[in-house]
């Protein structure tokens, strides 16, 4: 079978603001709505590649969307070759830097291009990359924020029931250590000792506080400590990784594959999690995950459960998929859950389509 190349034609970019079932309350902010940027990459052959971004801030769309449009305008009339395009786009943006909006825009188009190629081949992305569809172990990250400790037990039980989960994400970093201990105890009483608790500090601790806090919590049987301090503090994370028995998780803020290598060289973490819009989309993942795998480091995901589920199926050292339903309000057919695992469906490309009436309802300028 010979596949004809797809030619980039144009892009449609639509910001939407969707409601959250459980408001986010964390060290990085409080949100009861979640912004998404929906990308439809149109090809001359009529195939539309889809992807989305989660830019955190509603106003970020006005900076990101023009960059996406400019990149597509420069590519119009050329074949979709995402691995090549990833390199070319980065070189084209040398003068304004690799991090931030430039990489985010590249990642958006990269994911959409891979989706289009999967559709053209009639294959799910996992199969296109040489793997197979199937199940991916996941933890529920939809709640357990820095909210009142008194409500955590009921919420934890509800989170487990949402998909038969055996692992949950719990946010810590309250003003008092005792409040964090109370939060852990409350959740454990509700879901049992066998449920794994991944802990995220959301970069909310100063380094001296992180040393005290992580040492104090090191005997709590927690699955990992995620970003105790600012992600830029590589040396601080390396010291924590040396001193703390609980694994240190880092990586959602890695911009591109080289950041993975730098962190591992510094001994800054025991496991990594990759974020699709920062690591560089599918092409960035294909370059970054093997760096961790070669070092025997387990690879988890951050946001983007649909795209990430495909990639976990072809990663050598897959660990945990972070599951949220924040994009579900605009998806026509969200992926199914079964016994704490996300099921990658046998649909071409990423396997996502928009619920257009919902998109129109939530769209903003």
C-alpha cells in the first residue's frame, strides 16, 4: 500500500472555556473553568488533523493562536512531515527561543499532523508508530486539591469510583505540616492503604521548607513527590532526590528533549512525566521518552490523556497516565475507562472529534 503525502493547507484555531466539575485550588492558582485551544489542521486532501492545548490561562490564547497561524502560513503547500517539521520549526524560532509560546505552538501543530497521518493510514497513532491499541494504567487527577481537609474523604471515594481507580493524585503544601498529614490520613481512611497516592506540591514550597516537609512526610508511604520546588531549581531537586526515599517526580515543565537529558544528568529526579505542549507534541515525545528509557527511568504523562495514552503504548518504560476529564465537554467520544485503565480505542489517528454544538457554546474570542 502506498500512502500519498498529505499537503498542509490551512488551520482553524478556536479557544474554548469549559466548566470544571471540581474547581482547581492549588499553589499555582484557582480555576472553576478551564481554557482549551482546539486546532483543526486542514490538508489539501480533505483530511483534518485535530489536537488541543491546555494553556492554563484564558488570556494566553491571544498570544499562542497567532503563532500557530503564522507557522501554518509558512508551511502551506508543503507535505506534512512532522518529524522534519519539528526540527525546521525550532530552527526557524532560534532567535526568539525554544521555550514558552514557540514550543507550545509547534507542539499543537505536531499533534494535529500526526493525527492527520494516522487518519490517512487508517491506523490509530499507537499502531502507526509500531505499537497496538489497548489499556494504559491511569491515576485520577480530577480532585483532591488544597481544599478543606474535611471534604477530602468523600471526594477521594468519588474519584476512585469514577473509573475503578487504584491510584489518585493528592495536592499538598498547606501552611502547616499537620494539615498535610491530616489530608493524607483522611484520604487513606476513605480509599484504603492499597490505593496509591501520588503527591503534587505544584512548585509551591521554598527549598528550605521542601527539605523539612519532604523529610517529615517520607514515612507516609506516598508514591512520589512531584515538583516540591520551582521546576528551574535543578540542584534543589537533585538534593531532594539524594536525601528522600520517596521518589521525586519531575518533568511537566521540560521544554523539549534536551531538558530530560539535563535533569537526568543532574540526578534531579527518580521518574519523569512529560507534558505534550511543552515537550514538543508527539515528535518531541518520540525524542524525549527514549532518553529516560535508556536510563531506566519510568515515564509518566501530564494532561492530554488521549494523545498520551497512544504514546504510553509505545514507550519502553511506561509508568502512569494522568487522567482528567477536563477536555471531555468538547469531545464527541471520550476514551473509556475500565478498572483504573484508559482504553485506547481502535480509531484512526488520535481518535478524537469535536462535539461541535458544545464547541460553539464554550467558544470565546
